[in-house]
C-alpha cells in the first residue's frame, strides 16, 4: 500500500511540473508572445560602416540564434540602390542619402528612418618609406585628386619634393567615402581626376595593399581602416588653414579634424520594423553601438543621441 501511495504522489508531482520549461543559455529573445525570435535580416551598403554593423550582428546572433543577420559591402551608393528596390531592410551609409535617392525611395513607396550611429574621420595615408610628406594642405590634396589635377610627380604638388611619380588610390564612385571626400576637397561630390595616375578601388583593402606596396603612393579611407593597418602605412596630418591636425578619437569627436570628420549612418526601412526580429536588432544596435564603435575604431556619439533615436523608434 505504501508503494502505491508513493507512486501516486510521484505522478502528481510530475504533472505539476509538466509545463514547457525554457532552457537556460539558449541565446534567444522572447517576443512577448512566448516565441523566440527567428528570421533573416539583410543589410548592405558602406564598407566603412560594415565593421560596426557586422560587430552588432555577431553579438546579436549570439543572443538570438534563430535570427540570421547578413551584412554586405556594396558601397553606400550600391546599398541605397538595393534599399530603394526594397531588397534589404537596412542600408549602411557613410554619407547622408542624396536628394535624388530620397525622391526615388518615395516614388517606390519606401519610407525610412535615418539613424546616426558613429563619427569617423577620413584618413590620408602614404607609404611608410615616404620621408618627404610631413603634411598636406587642402589645396595640395586638390592638386592630387581634383578633376582638373595635372600633378604627375610629388614635385608638382610642392616645390622641393622629389620628382617621383605619384601613384594615386581612391575608393570607387559607389562609396560614400568617395562622395564625401570629393565634395569636401574638390568642391562637388563625384568630381574627381580620372586619368592613368589614379586607381579606383572597389575594396578598401586594395587601397591599403596598394599604398603599402608602392613608395610613391597615396590613398584615403575611413579612420578605422588606418587603425587596423597603422603598422603598414604612414598617416598624413592635414593643414586645414587653421591648424595642422591628424585624425584621432579626440580630434574627430570634437570636430577639430575639419573638414574630414563625418557622421556615419544606418537607414532603416520603416515597414521592416513591423518584423519583431528587425525591431529587436535595431534597438540592440542603438543600445550597444557605442561599445562596438570603440572596438572597431569609430567614435561614439553622445549617449543622449542614441537615447533620442531609441525613443523615436518606439513611438
């Protein structure tokens, strides 16, 4: 009889604990309906912003194993093309959306939110063995990169420098970095020298290897790429007419590295926010991007800026 009573108690206890139990450490986020997040989020665009968004995607994925976040590097212009077609939920951008792109998005029925995520400073670099370039003025940069530029040797840029041919590297026209640099230095976005002296690279790493491999070369890209490769390249201070300044966390944040400091963006398709996984990832991004920015070589915005954007996202 005692054995029968024990069996009855055991069955009753099992029934009480028979509800579904969530395992600890599964790396999932509850959507509020008891279901874990799942789905795919596709992001494309700026190769400059890529490390920042990729870091967010990797960390978000650790906590949300059911969500796959794919991040491409088609360049800012290439990302906007896909974004306007409705092919991607988010677009990384190293410049603001152009008026023409905004009009095309409106015509296509794409409503979006512009999210500012970090600061960056365009870094001008030369080969480690270049001993003559101590700094460059904005006018000298235009002599090298401007649409009317004819400088073929370093002596053409500044008297007293060697008559060594300049090998010039630049991001390609699809890159927001190219847009920003040409607008600031040459006076108009997309206006650039285009002759045999210059190589336009689709991949920023090609600029790094090109400048590293040629003593007479010059190139430019985002500050994070310089930080990753500072052992291979020489950073050039910029004389902006007021001061001679090199890009650093401090000079980019306080904008003393003018005019080559800039904000970086992520553009979000508003309709995509209806998907729980997209909303969760966007909130995660904004709440944690300050830490990611520091890790990958960007400069974080003031915390109140992130807080404002999160609040606007939840309205």
